[in-house]
C-alpha cells in the first residue's frame, strides 16, 4: 500500500512532500523519542509522532521512512515543511491521538 492510499483510507491531511506519496509503506512505528526512532524504525515505515520540528525530518531521512504522521492536530513547522519538500518525504496529519491512529494503521496494514 502506498503513502497516498494510507492517507486516503485513514483520512489524513497531506501537509507536504507530495513527491513521496507513491512510496510503499512497509509498516508503522510510533514514538516521540528521536533516538528511539533512529535505533528501531525501519525503512519504509510510517512514523507516528507529535514531533513537528526539523530534526524529525532529519531522522525520517536518515532512516528512509515512508512518511511522518503527526497526531493530535499538531502541524509541522515551516522549516520542517521545507525539509519535507526537499527530501520528498511526506508529512501527514490527524486529529486522533497516537494510540488510536496507531491501532487504525495496524488494522489497515496487517
């Protein structure tokens, strides 16, 4: 399933990084700790978080993640959007809390 398909099925907002919407999603990872994501997330996963700053995009790029999904109505910073466009890694958003969104993502991808 692609990032675009996941976004459509879960009703996610696309903030930026439209060039990466056709990337394949291999799974998901939920964490707000950058070091945890750097250590354990895998290439192609969607990262569910409330981290909106530019360093989150650096981690997503380093780990070659499919996209970042912001929860609880959080919106990315302007410089994060700029990095997203440069890297081609989408930033998506939801009003749901991380727990609920992660459950829905799990059900969708299993």
